[in-house]
């Protein structure tokens, strides 16, 4: 896993494997956010499968699908809500980690306005 911490509460990564979920729980993560729409690539597990595996590993899981290149203010607001509601630390992931990091960056830029 290629995990990039953004702060004490949030890290981002590229697509995780189902087998990564127990290791994430052992590393101290308490929640995961999937920022990929189902069916984005053929090798990607559906969110329902990820959610079941996450819960089996003791993690909470949330789904905020974002189409590449289509981040909107409602996505940023929903991401903020998830970060407030989910137990941390949280790992957000997408295909490369870029959408998840972009959501965080847009959230941070809102607080500077």
C-alpha cells in the first residue's frame, strides 16, 4: 500500500485490495472512504464488497463516488461531513489517490476564503 498522510486524521492512497483491510485496521485506521464509482475499472471490487470486508476487519466504510475530473462543491461538502462523522484516522482512496487528495485540498482552500 502506498499511503500518504495529509494530517493526523486523514491519509490517502491508490486503490486498496480487500486483503489490505486487516492491515489498515492493525495500522490504526478506523474508517475508509472510497471515492471511486463502481465499475470504473474491471479489476476494482464493488463498494459493497469493500464495505463487507472493511466491517469484517473492524473498520467503518463510506462511499463518496467521484467521477474523474468532476469534483463539485457538493462532493467537497459530503467529504467534510464524512470526515466529521467517521471515526479516525481515516484512509480515503481512489484509483491513484488524486481525487481523494483533491477533495481534501478543496476542503482546505474553502477554510482560507
